[in-house]
C-alpha cells in the first residue's frame, strides 16, 4: 500500500478524502492481484509437477514395450486425440508416446524442462527457456500432439536456415509418428509450397509465411465475404481455391517469439507489383537527390530517435529557393517536401554495410537489422530503393506498387491457437499479453548456469575499444578459450576483423556476406582458441558446441562490443556461452562512439562526452555503462511507441475499409 494511501484524511469530508479512497482502492486491487497471481502461479507449478511425474511414470512403462506394442499405443493415442481432443489425460498419454518414440529414433528423450515448455505452449503461452536448453526438441511435443489430433501445425522461426535445420533434425521423429512434414524456404515454387502447407507440420520463417498469406489474400480479393467462398465450395467451384497456398491459420508455434512479435513488428509486410517507371520518374528522384545534397545536418534538417527526418526553418527556406526555377510537382509543397525528406533519408539515415550491402552482381540488398542476414527479393518503397541505388551508383530497379499489406500483430492474432518459445521474454511480457494475449511462463534451467560476468569497460573512442578487444582476444586465445565477438553491423564486424588480422589473430567472420557459410563457420566456433566475429545473427538459433579442451580452458567467452536495440538481444548473445552447465564468461567492451550513443544521446550528454574527451579524464566504467543503458532504454521506448502506432494505423485502416467486406 502506498505511503499516501496509508494516511487517514486530516478532516473527514475534505476534498482529499475522495482522493485517499481512490488511491486506497487502487492499492488494494493491485495487492490482491499480486496475491492472486502468486497463488495461481503456485497452483500451475503444482499441476505441472503432477503432469510431468505422470508422463515419466507412463514413459517408464512404454520403455518395456516392443516396437509393435508401441505402434499400437501410438494408434490408440491418435484415436483418443481425434475423439476427445487435447486435455490433461490425452496430453499425458501423447507426450509419453512421443517421448519414447524420440528416445528410440533420435536417441534423445525429453527432459522435464522441455515437457514444461510444451505444456506452456499447449496452454497458449510463451515458454521462456534459456539459450541451449533444447527448444527445438521441446517444440516437438506440442507440435506432434496437435498434428496427431488432426490440427495443421506451423512451426515458425526467424529465417530459412533455422527452419530447414530444425525440420531436418526432427524429421525422423515425425516420420516415426506417421506425420507428414515439410519446410518452406525462399526458393520454393508455388506448387511445391502448396504441397508443403498441406503437410501435418510445416516449418517456415515468419516472413515467408506472412507473404504467402498476402498472396492468398490477393487470390481471395474478388470474393469479399465468407458466404461467397462457402457457396463456391458447395457448388463445386474450386477454380479459385486451388490457387490458395495455405489451408487456414490453425496452430502456430513461434520460435524466438520475442524477435518475431516485438523486434520485427515495427514495419508492416507489403506485397507489391511493378510500377511504371520511366525517364520522368527517374528525373524526379535525381532532382530530389541533388537538392538533398545541398542540405547540412542540424542546420537544414534534424534526425530524431526514430530515424525520421525533419526539416528546420532554414531547410524549408532552402527548399523553396531550390524549387523556384523548377516546374511540375516541385511547385507543390505537398509533393516536394516528402521527396526531399526521402532523399535525405537515403543519404544520411541508411548506411552501406549496416542497413544494406552491395552484392557480387552490383545490386543493393537489404540487411535485416535483427538477424544480420540479407533479405533477397525485398526492397524499400516510395522511391527510397531507387534513391539509395543512385547514391551507390548502382543500376536502378523498377519501383513497386503496394497490392496488399499486413502487420505481424494483425497477422498472428488470426491464428486459432498461438504460442511460442524464446530465451528472453520477461522484458516484454506485458506487451505480449496486451497485444497478442499471450502469457509468459519461465521454465527452470535443467542444470545450474556457470556463466560469469567478467567485466564491463567503456572507452571514449571506437579506436580504443577495438584495441582493447584485440588485446583481450589475444590473451584468451593463449589460454585456449573459444571467443565470440558480437557486433551490431556488417561494418563493425569488418572493422574488428581488420584489426585482428593486423595482430595476426586467426578468426572467422560471420555477417550478411557469409550468410551461406553459417553452418560451417559455427561448427568450428567452439574449438580451443577459435575466434568468431559475428553480427547479431550469432545470438539467434546457432548452436556452438565446445570441445573437451575448450571446456577445460574455461569454455566460450562472449565479448559484446556494442549494445543492441534492446537488452533482450544482448542477453541472447551472452547466452551463447555457458550452455547446459558448460563453463563460460561474458564481458562488455563499449565506447561513446558506438552508433547507439551517437543516435540516442541528447544535447547535454553530447556536450558532457565532448568535454571529457578534451580534458582526458576517464569516466568510471560503471557510469559509462549507465549512460549506455540509458540510451538503450530510450531507444527501446521509442520502438515500443512505433509498434503501438502501427497497430493503431492498421486498425484504423481496417475500420475505414470495413464497408468493402474486408475481414482482416
């Protein structure tokens, strides 16, 4: 109860009595809510314990079964699930059979932590499992149970590589259970995709799945209502339904759920077609770029925390002056201002080797900031793609016209049953509950973590930081430890790579340019003395296995050289070390020239950093780290506002177009 609420009003009947009563009711409600949540949590833990014990007991009986008897038990489970549905009794029997089949086929039986994770997912929640606890195997219990019950299942992850890898690893188990499985990757053709979506279980990335849904939306565009679709099916008119890829959104398990639901949910997904693009349009964009090159940052325009460009009064004046000799669209402020802002964004907001790379064929390829991977076939809209191509002197591609779009928030809420798993969720548990109605459950560690936080150092300049990283790497290599150096951009990974090369330190680099060699690079990253430099993709789904020599030398040491957009992503990167009881350590070596500080530091903080750099005084590492965390929190709040705004815009757009019969 708050201090204010615990005090009685001085005189009964005064105005503050009402305020006290209101505050008292609120505090009482919050207190009772916490007590109820704790009580329910304990009740859930006890229930989980009973179910897990029952599964282990039944699994012990199944271990003595012959292959024929186990096959009959599987048949019985299938019939029971189809007749009775998914309940406590059927879950116990199904999990026990799946666990025993897994032990015989894969040589791995699910631990109690993996069983708890699948129970959370079947309840429609997010299971928080620490990195390295075996989420891939854990998901098979929930996925196989739903599939055996006759429910089409989508197992969604953040990229094609992980989808293909997970499907390949778990395929023998699903086949032994009599289930059909397929995986969707970018190269698959439409007919092949249709067949894979018809499987009992389909592995796919979030982007491929959402774009396939948008393709189906375009097929259904002329059949606005469900009744028209049902009437067509009843009359045997399947000419349109045969062109659909998906067979509905029934049951989804989302791996790395925080990345999909939170990190990648700030921009809508758009499917588009080619627009007309001739000399007139090209000249318009070139003129916008020419005008933008005359602008100076902080004088004519400013860039906010969301990377949005805003013209100053001087910028507006300069724009009017530049447009005076021009005609056409340049006579209208409605058209000329957005064009110049877009050109300024192309010149100053989007950077080579961070937001995009130029491939071997000389084409601009967008880099996913959260995974560090190239997104083939993707392009920016509203002329931004062509402006960046002009900036980099690449061949211009034709712009695209929006045909259909949807946000991740709107798409995933369409599933009848949505659940997921991730290593880091507690920071965004409230948003997942508010937006997706997904409750989070933390799964305990199978083995006590031996990870230790070594130190955190903050330097004034980036050069000092890279020098210290090289020194530490040299020391750790001499000790026989494996080292993972985490960066947040292609440019940073190549900068430290050059310094390591100059120090004659052998290493592997993993970023958007080496995307195809990822499995090979990661396979040797746990060897004694191995050094891997990687962008944030190293924190998602990769499995760095240590050799005995590396374990004896202290395990994997992770060096975080730049804080990411959210603390969760840093925790994912740190989670590569000390997995499943292995030894390991983490250190952070940062600088005030990191992009995060440059982007989010306010005027006062910039002046402070500048003053310190001129005096030569070294700030205490603790204070420097607090400044870094302050910038990170500021950026996280900004991203949260963007996601909420996207939901608002998406909802308003649907309501505005509701008269068309769109049921999105």
